[in-house]
C-alpha cells in the first residue's frame, strides 16, 4: 500500500518545506560566500526533491483550493 497525504496535509507540508528551505538558504548564503550559480543549484535541488515527492504521489497538493475545476456562476 502506498502512503499518501491528504490534500490539505500536503499543502501544509509543502508550505512549511518551502519556507524552511528558503530560510535555510538565506541563512547559509549570508554566512558563507556563495556564488550565484551555486545558489541556483541549491534552490533547484530543493525544488526537484519536492517535485519528486509530488510525482511519486506521496504529496497530493490542492493548492489551498485556488484552482478549482468548478466555474463560479
């Protein structure tokens, strides 16, 4: 059986992950002399890890209901 998170839990995990990795990158880059290419590679690796979790369907984002398929009348 595959483990899946609910859409709301996935949204919360993704939000926390993005905020934590952004703060980690900013703190790390301020403390050390990091060139722009290294910064881009670090950010890309964090995004790829998130993308893999979504593709494996461990995370099922609902994007907090922003993209509802139902049209408002």
